[in-house]
């Protein structure tokens, strides 16, 4: 499965790099566009010293961890949300008869390697925040765990978003609200949002375990909303549970697919 993914992704990458100037320009443009999110954070802190009790560098740390996971997932799996286009065009039937996982085919469909610029930008912000924050080095083991956990959670959301399109072929924006919307939500401390929303993304849709709960542990902060301390370590458990649910939803969508009818 991994080998097939790499072969398909490499095929699209070779096609993209055939036009080197365009490839370089799009990669740089992606990096610059991602920088606008950081610019917004800097503008906010040009007018205040704290955001919901968090300093600029702490917010950049939360942004960097969440965005590195999100942008890497978008690079590797973001095309799962194109499934409705194949359903309506009838080309999904062709994919189903190939001896390759449909999930792998959809993830690599029109693979866009130029998105790597956004991942590089997020990694740079995360590296900067770790360098300037005075963090307890004994807690830094959590940082790679946060990135991997965030990647699995976002991958699960993209998988479920793709599965939803078996029934919502004319409303892909509904599923995008959970993927791209989740990416935007986790860029800031969750304490800036209402208590009910934070509870929802903690106990229902576990976005809080991408960077908020484990991030509080790394930063040595108490949760302003008063969740127990053990919640800081439940990210991998939440990611695994969501991944198993996403796999079941994906298989259910394929099982009930009945072609386009055209």
C-alpha cells in the first residue's frame, strides 16, 4: 500500500516538475500565502501583549504544531475531498476495478507537490517558537507526538469527509468545513472560543488533542477551562479512535456506492 502510494505520488510529482519554473513559483507562492496566517497573528500582537492569556510566541507554537500537521496532511491526503467529482463523472467506477486501494488512488489523485511550501513555512514557525520559548526540555518529547497525532486526526477527518461525499455529491463544502475549518480553528488557543465549542472539539470531535491539550503540557500551563491534567496525554488514544471510526465510515461509503446511474 505504501509502495503504491509512493509510485503514484512520484508520477504526479514528475509531471509537475517537468515545468520547473512553474513548480518553483507555485511552491514559493504557497509558502508566501501560508505566511499571511502568521501575519495576522503578528498584527494582533502588534496591538496587544496577550491573547486569552497566551503570549505571541506561545500562540506561534500552537500555530506551528497544528499547521505542520494540517499542511502535511493536506499535501499527502488532501485530494480525498475530490471523490464527489469522480462520482459525478463516473470515473470512480474505473478506480474500483483496479487492483489498488481506492483510498490510495484518491489520496494521490492529482497529487500537488507544490503544497510542500506550506509545510515548510509551518515547520519554520514551529522551530522559531521552540527556540525563543523557555521550555522545560523534559517536556519536548511531546512535540513530535503532537505533530503525528495531529496528522492522524486530520487524515481521519479527510477520510470521513471523502466518505460523506458518497451521499453528498453536490455538497463537498459541507465536508470541507470539518477539514479546512478544523485547520483554521486549531491555529489559536481554544480559550478564545466559547466553552460549549471547546467542549465539542474535545469530547465529540477531538480537535483539542491536536495541539491544545498536549500544548498546555509542553508550555507548562493549566487549562483555563479546567479540564483534568491527564487529558494532556490522551491525544494518541483520541487519534486512534477517530482513525478506526474513519476506516469504518469509508468502508461503509464504498459498500453503499451504486455507481452514477448514468
